[in-house]
């Protein structure tokens, strides 16, 4: 529903224009809903609402409407329930005022609240029971409880229905208050024998949209023999009562009669109205007396209507209405509401300036509600009524703040009742000041003291100035005027707090540099324009004992030695020297005293306490030491005192040469050299670091070699035999025939195996463990292992039993070797190949050292055997040569003098240039093999050895040009080891 607006306005006196606007809105509108455009309806601007501080004044009632000053709109602040606000009163309206300031204006606003169908009819009781005699005549009336609908008009209660309606019909009677009395009328006789109980449903319906209803259940019990109903003597009873009547006051009496006899003629009275408020305020006795049961108030309800029902024992009843008028008394004082007021006013304000606006209301009626207001006399203000129940307080003369800075205005309002009641309110009004007084300092000048070496920011003292004005005009700010002290801005020395006037030291002062200075401080108020005054401030620096004494003589130097000479003939009191010192402090902080702290001979010298003179206190003797060392301490008189020490060297001698002889023996104190400690620590750290680095490198290399050896040990390549150049000779003399040939066969995993020699046999046998597989290590590695003195393969000299006779020694045409030495490397499993009897090698001492001829014979025999063994080796196999067959003799061996092959070496003694070229090619191939992987290296080595052995089996027509002697071979071996 769009709000309806009724607008009218009027012009009031004293420049206060009051207009009145009326709006109409439905109840239960949501918060923020639009009520009306107050700017448009009153002809105001939004700016006027904001500058005039527009606000809504509702007195002491709840504020349901809110003013939006930014848009000039009236909106719903709290949801409005018309029934709670006005009850059944029509019309229902909200009355409030909109107040503006500068100038003060008041507008009366009325908002009418229209009803909506938001309440359904409700019965106070959910059910009603009747006991009706079967003899009840047709047309008997039974009064029913009325339903309550808080809505009004069309939305209020409209009609009732009764179902089923076989025996009864409803009849409605309109009443003066607009309500309807409901009666149930019997239209068909009851028969208890046919139906002893009956249940009916009474429905109350309103006329709103949508339509709402309420129901009540009626239970009827049919009785016998009561055929007359009670009858009231009056249809309407009227009474009055004052609102201050006490509880228990008799208001009136009602009466009804029943022509029946006995119990059917006994009548009782009950209040038939269903409103709880009525039953709480009034009570009816059994004999019909209506008594006040609570407190009543004329301002809340001016009249009460009560339905009284008379019921006999047979259940028949009659009804009547009692109208009670409430009389008003003067029991309410006037209520004063300040709509707008000023807290302060300038002392130069013109007369008739509005300082406050108020409304006065008395809830009483007629003369009791008429109000008259007055204010105190002897004040420059008066109160004037502007309209009904509205008043303004205005100035009526000039104001003077110096005469009175504050006024308490008391407004008293009285009604015209008997006795008269009154209310009062007091307003406090401040008179604003005009800035006409300058700040005044408490003193014409200030002096402050501060001890030197102060902490920056230290508070020195405070300057204060007072202003006789008020508020901002009396607010004093302190300003440091710019000036210079010794060419430096004073702001570098001190600062001042603008609010409190506290002067702080900006820097740390030194009495020896500056002893006092002065500056000016300005005090300025906050008026417009501001007023100010100045004052001179002097700061005095106080001395502090912050400087130790300084020795002027004797001069203390670190590079040379200064000594005072005392002759041995010096008498008591002889002046040796005088310690001269100064203290830059002042006063008692500069008073010095001298004491002898240490001396070589304390019994010889003394120091003057005040003058620092060093004198002898006894005769100098020859027993006194030539070199005397005195330590004098100097102390000032400050608190705490500061001190310094001086060392005086004295030489007791009669001549200068004697002094020079002793000068070289003087020991001077030396300071500890911190650089020496630093270098020592640095050297220790460097050595420790190098040691740890070397240790880590060695361990890394060992681990790397161990891992490489493990990789080589687990190869699966076939074994290639290798014959080391080991030999032994049992006799000191003989030819090349007398030689032992040691043939060694081992696996690559035999480094940790045992080595054993076999016993005597009729033939040389090459024993190989067929179960052992693996790759041969590099020839150079094996050679180095076999050549080591502590190697497990090192041949030890045989016993004397190993010596051969001359006939047993081998030769070109002699018998074959009677003894075969078998050297076997067993695999890791520990099993050994079968063979002849095994003898531990290396037992017994070596009988005689071999000669060079025998050593050369052993080398040439080894080369011969290698060539014979190679003839029977197939590719990838280890076949036995014919050398090891039973028919083998040395006659099958070619002339070993033709060429000599040294196993384990790339050198071959030969006179054939082609063979020397092949030897150089073999050396190059062996170097290339060392860079190949283990599998390829083993294959190439096998092919190379086969080729060399085949070459040696071929006829060699030319003898070798030169042969390596054992001595030359040893030299080459040593070079290879290096």
C-alpha cells in the first residue's frame, strides 16, 4: 500500500516555523520501508536537514520511524503492530516532531497506522460444556463465549457458524461497542433417551483477505426437568469509579430471577467476557456484586464493558451488560521533553537567540491536563510558548562571559489540577569565549641546571604560562624561538614539548666545552588570531668527574727510558723529581692527591700528598740498589674518584758513566703480543687441515685399489699359464746343464691360496686345476707381485737333499730331470689337484749362492721349455706339450743358444733382425693391452704368446749376439720397480 500524505503547515512566531504532515501506512511494514519524502512534503532541502542536525523527537515513546537525512526520507525503523500500539482504538496514529537547529524549527508529523488482517479470531477456551434439561422449551437461549479478533473494521470478527445444527441455531446481537453477542437457541426439543450427549463446533470468521477463523468445541449433556431460565432485571447496568479506587471497591450489583423452585431456581453469576484483562480487573460474587479486583488507569482505558451471565442449576442462563465509566483525577505531573538545546552560546550573541526548544505534555484530562511553564528570574533568558504544548527558551539581553561563564536554566511546568502538580528540568548553558587575553608566564625568566654527560632526551625543567581565556583560546603551545649558541642553532642543544612546556636536552653536554647558554621560549594560545608572549631561559651546565688526571711530567714513552739520577751522597729530604699532573675538570673534581703505590725500596722515597714531590726519607747508602722503580698513583677528589699511574725510574749513582753501565740492564714492561698468538693458532689449524686431507686421500686410494683388485679376481676368462723366472742351483760349479726348472701354474683367484712343491718324479708335469676358471691378471701386476721379496711365491733355497750328482744334471744329451718341482695355486675352495708327493716350499737354508753361469743356464733352459710347451697349445685350450710325455728327452729340445726368451719380459736375445722387430712389436702390443678391458686384454695376450712361441720353434741359424747376465738382469729389474 502506497502511503497517503496529507500536508498542511503554519507560520509561527519568533522565526520558528512549524509545519504539520500526515501520512497513512499499513501496519507490519518491514524495516526500511518508505513512509514519506519529508523534504518534498515540507519544502525543505536535504542540505537543510544535514546542517540543521535534523532529528526525530518522540518523547518517551518508542521510536518507530527513522529519518534518513542523506535522502530526506522517513523510513520504518521498527515493525509496527497496530493492535499492540492502539488496541481497539481508532484511528491509530503516531505523533512525533522533527526538530532542526540554526535556526530552531519544529515540524509536527502524524503517521496513521491502518489495520491489516494479521489476526485470526480466537476463543479464550477451546471447549465449552452445557447441561441442558430435556424439558427446555424451544427458543431457550444459551449464551456462548465471544471470539476475540484484535483486528478492526472489515478485518475484525464478522460472523459465527454452528455445526451440526439439528437442535440449535445461532443468533447474533449487535452491541454499542461494535461487538456481537452470540446466543445458541434451541429450535428442536431435546430427548435425553434418544441422545444424552451432543458435540457442536462453533466457528468464528472475520472479513479480511485472506479470511481467517477460529473454532471452539461445545459439549452438551441433556438433563431432566428444568424448563425456566433466569432473567436479569435490566439489560444494561451502568456504573462509574475513580481511577484511584483501591482493590475491593464495590462498583455495582446485578440481579436475575428464576421462577423455578428448588435447585433449579438457584442462580449464579459469571463474567462472560473472554478478555483476560477484564477478568483480572473485575470480579462478580455469587449474589451479583461487581468488585474492583485490580488497579485501573484513566489514561489507559476510560470505559469498561462487562458481559454478566446468570446461570441456574439446570443450565439455563441469561445475560446482561455492565458499563463502567472511569473517572479522571489529577495523578500525573507534566512531562517535559527537551527537543533541542544548545550546549554553548557565544557571548556576543544577539537578543532573541533560541537556545532550547521543548514540548510539555500532561496525560490528565480537562483542567488537570492544562500546563503553564516559567523559568528563573535574574537571568538573561525567557521562555515563550510557540504552539500548543511547545515552548522556546531565548535570550533577552546581552551576555558577558567574564561576568558569568555558565548559566543553569531551570524550567518549571505546572498543571491546573487540584492539587496542582509540577515538573522541572535544568539546562546548563556554557558562554563561549572570545580570544582577548594573551598567555602569561609564571616567571619573568627561568634558570635551569643540568649535569654534563647527560642522556639525550633528558628532561631539564618546565616552563608554564596561563591564559585567562577559555577552551581553545586558553590552550597554550610552547615554541622554541630560533637562535644560535656558539654558531650552532639552539635546537641542536634543547627542545621543548609544545603541549607541556617541558624542556629536553637534545645532546649530551660537556662542561669543558660549554658552561651555559640562554634562549627564548614563546607561549602562543589557540585563538584566532592567536596571541603570544616570550620569556628568556638560561641553562647552566654542571661539572661531573668524567676526566682522569693527566700526567705532564715525567713523560711516559714506550720507546725510550727516562730515569732520574740521585747521588749516593743525597741527604734526607733530597728532592728527586716532581710529578706534574692536571685534571681538566673543575672544582673539587680537579683537586689531585699523590700516593706511592709500589717502590723497589719503600723506606727510601716518599711522595708529597698535595704537590707530588718525590723526596728521600733517609740517607742513601752503598747498599741501596742502583736501579729504583717507583709507581705513583694520582687521584682526584670527585665522586667517584678517578686515578692515573706514573712510573718513575731512579738511578742511584754519582756519575753518568755509571748510569750508562746500568742502563742496559733495565727491564721494561712489555705488552703481550697478540699477533704471536694469532699466528700460532693459524699455523696449528693449517697443519691439522693438511694432515686430515692427506689421511682422507690415502684411505680413498686404498679403497679404490682394493675395489679394482676385487673386480679382476672375479673374471671368467680362461687361464693363461705364466712361467716366472725363478731358479736354484744345488752346486757352486757346473755347466748350463745344472739347473732347476720351476714351472708354476695358477688361477687368478689364487692370491689367497697356498703354494706347495711336489716331490721327486721321473718327469716334469704341468698340473692345472680344471675346476678353476678365471682371467689372468695383467702380466706386469703378476711380475711385480712375484718380484717382491715378501711375496708368497718367493723361492726359498732347498735343503742339502736337493743336490744332484754330476750324472743327474741335465744337459743337451743327458737324461731328463730326475726331480720335478710342482708349484700349485689352489682355488678358494681349498681343493688341490692330484700329483706327486707335496713338500712345503722354502725349507732349510740355501747351501751356496748360484754363479752367473748357472743363472744364465737357468734362464736359457726356461726359454727352451716355454718354446716346447707352446707347440702343443691349441686356441682356447691348455694342452700338455710333448716335453711332458714319457718319451721326452732333452735331445728333442732345439739349441737354446740360438735364441733366449726371458719369461715375464719383452726382451729376447737373438741375432736375427726379424726376430728383434717382432720383439718390438710385442712390446707395443703389451702396452696397448694395458688400456683394454680385462676380457679383450686376456684374449690378445693369449694370441701374442702363441705367436712368439711359434716363432721360437722355428730354426734359428744365427747365434745370439749378446746375452743378459744375471747381474744386468737384476739392474733392469730394479729400474722397472722404480
